[in-house]
């Protein structure tokens, strides 16, 4: 789509933006993993948001947009949930098993028998059920960021929770009636005021509101995609406002207004080379869920003196190779099964791929 035209087109830059966000997560994680958490550049720049959090925000905006599309294109709630499960779980299962039964036995301080007998080895498998567990027995205990095997998995339960939210909004008619602004208002009140007033400090609950606000803003942009003026000058003004309010009290508010528009504007900007970025596959999900263990393994082998850039580059290569293998051998074959549950396409209506 040209930003000034209709969103009803399949030509887009989602693959590139997903890959960019996954790579940003890897880079941002390198700072705490080498013991330089306070030096993370985007935190210093914005004053309120880490680079990894911005990347996750980009993911959630895109996912909110695409999953609203997926719901409206699904033949039933069962079809919708099966398609979502086929995207999330196959690669997640591989990532969890890789950490527990390949990386773990190689680096644990325990002998193999003790490692396999430990409860923590088996409770780590609960990550497959979206119950986030970070530790494996004796694994990465001496690293600069100790004990955490895969610090990226915490977002997946929230992502699935957002899927369920989309389904509920769909079943209750909120999506077809385009009443998405009502849950967005509730999430905004909760994020900017109510949670603080109630003294709620739960990281998970706070992110339900924070990431939910970005997610359903993405859904709103899908529902109103033909009513919104998609203009370069609006994108420039929003970006300028975002930069101008870094390190100010209103910065977080501007961020939540600007980011969804900017992400979707860039997703459909007429950039032919970028739109072909995913020609060989979408490696973003693999890059996201496999990177952290490889980064921790790099620190285990070389120590934190490898530095941020060294850690990023050394871990990026094996992670990208694994992500490519994961796409071609696991994710893409699983996603082909979606066709068994897809509803017939509606005449004259093309929607973007919801393979996020």
C-alpha cells in the first residue's frame, strides 16, 4: 500500500520490521548480559523506555494489527486458536528443549545425572505451557546476569493473552462494531493512573496494561485503516514530537500515541527493496526466542569482557542460522497446516499475513 491509499494490499514491510525488532532485542539484551545495564543507549536517550521494551512494543503493535485481521478472516474461534497455536508453539517447544537438554547439560555445574534428576530441569519445561521459568540447575550461575537461561520468553504468555482478548472482543461484537476504543480507554486509565494509585507493582500485571495498550492500538489501526489519513507529514510530526519529549513527563504519553502510527506507517511505506526482505523466510520469531541462550552461552565461554558489540555479533550468527533452520524445518511447515482451518477468502478483500 502507498501510505496515502488503501491498506487492502499484501505488499508490506512487516517482515523487515519484525526482524529489526528481534535484532534490537538481541542488541539491547547485550548490555545487561555483560553487566552494563545502566549504559543501555535507548534508556539514556528516552529517559523512560529500554531498547528491548521498544522492540517488544513494535512487535505488539504489529501483532495487534495482524491478529485483528486474522480473527475477522477466521471461520471460527477454533480455527483462530489453532492458527495462533501453530505459530507460537512449534518453535517455542524447540527453544525450550534446546536450552534444557542441549545447552543445559553442556554448561551446568552439576554432573549429568544430578542435572537430569533435579526438579528445576523439568519445571523449566513449563515454558512450553507458557508458565515462564528462567532457571536451569547450575546453568549460567557465574554469568554477569546469572541464572536466567532465556529472558525473552516472558512476553509469550502476554502475547497469547492478547490473542484471547481479540477473540473475546470478536465474539462480543466489539471488533465488527469497531468499539475497540473502549478497551483501549480502560487500558490507558489503568496504565497511566489506576495501577499506580492502587500500588500494584506486579511486572506481569503492569505489562498487561502497557503492552495491551499498544496491542489494541494496533488492532484499532486495522479496524479504522481506511478512515485514518496515512501521510508522511503526520509521521514526521509524530516522530518529532516523540524526540522532543524524550526525558520529559509527557514523553511516555506521546510514545503511546506516536509508536502505533509510526510502526504501521512504516509497515506500508512504499519501499520495494524492504518489502522483499522476507523473500527467504521470516526469521524474526526464531531470532527472538533463540537469541538469549546463545548470548548467555557466549558470556559463559568468553566472559563479559567480550563487550556489548562482541556479544551481539558473536551470538547473532548462530542465532540467525538456527532461526533460518527453524523457519524452514519447523515454523513454515507448521504454518502450512493453517490452510486446513482457513475460511474461504472474501471477494475483493486482501488482508496482510498474520504470521507474527
